[in-house]
């Protein structure tokens, strides 16, 4: 007789079949690119900042077609201290129709030392990808999907409740770190005259295609000369003006933001006014003066003579086409360096 004892298993203890959602469920682990591969290009990606006109031209290209937009050239130049500095230049393909209204040659200024910048990729899980492929195959053949897939038993679903919101089940995604950005490129046209000529052509074309829209056809009111203040002669009769109060001195504490974010904010400021002083930009952006001046020199120029002396203006390669500003010069910032002087109230008494 065998010494082993047989124990009858309980019905509830047996493992249940795996649910379809559990079968294709993501474990939640984020996949990384392999940095140990020698010469791995995914560990040293480039992030380029291109002009708005070039971005608009590339956005009109077909995403599903492999198109060669241009050629990159890279070389090294010897600095006075003996170090080798990399240089890059981009030449666009002249055969594309989208490249006709933009400059053809660009200089790429390389900035190294970029940290905490990654590129992520996202894709459907394999099980859901197969389902979507079956739907696309059915639509291509012209047959309904119910004929191609296997017939399954009907599942009883709960009755629809109008108080419960309707939602569609989302397809799980698989997220992966595609690569790490190590260099940042600032793209600027080589020939500034070509950029200026193209901007003038785009501005004149937009002016010719403009349409006049009449908002109101009411007759204007006619006011005789010298009668402008006659109607409100009693509004300021023996009216004392309020005493102006001095603004309190506020200590401004600034925290540096990333240079790319500061460049975007500077370009937004120049979209409102064409010329800005350093004092007005500092009051608008709340950044240190030395850091703000260093960033301004990359995308703007300082006018030293003329009507707009000591004011900054955006470089032509960074200006948006058909730019409509609300004024020439930005208003000066309020002077917050004056101290508030406390004045004691003086009591007047009658002397007999």
C-alpha cells in the first residue's frame, strides 16, 4: 500500500483561465535603449531649433513617404587655444516645391552638455496590434470583420444605465525611451539678404491677398473744433486731483529658467513689440540681467545708433513672416528703485 495520501482539491482553489486583459497587460517596466553598445547613435541625439518658415514648409510634407529634405555637412575647426570645435551646415534639397519660399543654406550652431532631455516612443501592445491589423485587412478586402473572426459564445452584458457615463476602452501602450539628447542645434540662414528678400516677398503677397471687411456703415459724428471739452465743463469743476503715491521698493528675486524656454519667451515678447530695451525685457521676463543679455545676443541685435538706439530687435532669421506688432517700442518698465518716504500728518490750529 502506498504511503502517499491523496487530498481532493476544492473547486474554488483551482486556477481560473487567464483573462484577455491580463494576457496583454503591460507590466509597467519602462524599456531603455542599450547604452553599452559602442557607437550607439541613440545615446547622442541632436535637438534642432529651426526657423518658423522652415518648420511650416516641412509640416506640408507627407509623413508616410521617405523624402530626403537635404544634406548635412560636418567638419572640425581649430580654435586659437588648440581645441577642435565641431561645425555643421545644412543644405536643403532644391527639388522640393516646399523649399522654394525658404532659404537653402543654414549654419547649425552646436551646444553640448544638454542634460535630462530624452525622446520617448509609444506603440500598441502586440495583442491589440494584431486585432487592429485584422480590422484593417477586413476593410481592405471589403468583408465585414464578423465573417473573418471566429464565432464566440454570447456574453451576457449588464443592462445599460443612463446614469453611468459611456466610455471606450483605451488600447494599452508600450512606452520606451528611444534615445538621449546630447547636443542642441540652433539653425540660422547663412545669407541674411536672402532671408530678408523672402520675408519681403511673403509680406507683399499677404498684403495683396488681403480683403477689406466693413464692420459698420453708420455715419460718423461731426465735432466742431474747440467744442470738445464744452460738454463736460462741469465734470471737473473745483475737483482736487488725488495725490500720487510712490511705489514701494520690492526686492526682485529671479530664478534662471532653461535657455530654450527663455528664447521662446523672448520671441513672444518681440511678437508684440518690434523693439525692446533690456530694462523692459528684464521686468517682463523676471530673469537676471547677465543671463538675459547672454541669451539675447544669440537671437537679437542691439541698435547702437538711430531712432531706436539702445533697443534690441529680433534677428531676421528668427522673425516670423507676416509679423504684425502692436507698436514700435515696448513701454519702459516702472522704476521700482524709489523708496517710500513716510510723511506725517500736520495738524493746523487757529491762533487767536
